[in-house]
């Protein structure tokens, strides 16, 4: 049985050249060129890819930690807000007692 893959023909050759190589593409280009300078540049490119991968992993870990810190800060923020609302009446000055009148008052009962 033979399959017809004509629907993939437009993908075979791109009209524009790529702007970047992958790590594996750089290695393949170095093996094809097979010159000392090409090998040195491929090693340089591979080291750059490794360094980028390590930095991305470190950034992911930092972002994960920042999300955890943000979550705990939001929890603490809500708890502190509740405590502040409960303490707010205690922070207000006490109301002044009513002033006593000097002298004798009339007693309506007598």
C-alpha cells in the first residue's frame, strides 16, 4: 500500500530562510562543514544553548518561588486586615462622659 503525501508539499521548502538554529542544527552544520573553526563555533553555540537552558530553568524556579511568596503575602494581608478592623474600635479615643450640672436639680416626683 502506498500513501499519497502531496498535502505536505508546501511544507517541504520554505520561501524564507530561518533566522535561528537550534542546538542540534548547529551541531549538524558543524559536522557538515568539518573545519576547526566550524567545530569551535559549534562548541560555542552549544555552550550558549546550555547556558540559556540553565537560566530558563533558574527563572522558572524563581518565578515559582515568587508565586508562592505572593500567595502567602496575600493570605497574610487578609489576616492583617481582619486584625486591623478588630483593633480599630480600640484605637479610637473613649467617648467623653456627660458633664454633671452644678447645683440642685428639680425632681419631678415630689
